[in-house]
C-alpha cells in the first residue's frame, strides 16, 4: 500500500503522487524535473509538451546507461571475486 501523498509542482502545475518513497525524495525528484524542463524551455524555446518529451528521453538515456554501467561493474566484481577465490585456494 502506498503510504505517502505528495504534491509536486512542475512548471506551475501541481501533480499529486501516492508513493512508498520518502516525501522529501519525491519533492526532490519533482524539483529536478521542473529545473530540467525550465532549462530546456529557456534554452530552446520549446513548448512544455516538447520539454517534457525531451526530459523523459534524457532521463531514459541516463537510466539505460546507468543500468549498463551497473552490469559492467557487477561483471568486474564477479571476475575479481573468482580470481580471489582461486588465489585463496592456492597456498604456497
């Protein structure tokens, strides 16, 4: 069950969220989206809709790259653990 009700404001519009996340976290996300969209609108003369789509694409790109990096790092950790286990089994 979603425990927190949060109102975030993006481009002067309120959005009501129900979330299990901490209220401050949800507000921080809303502020980040607001700032990113304002920057896009101010720098490119985009509509709010266009800014929302571009911001969503940017966030999706960041998430996909972060997931790929996580997978890469987990692979490196597994290799290091296997190497350490193999070396730990060899006693001089």
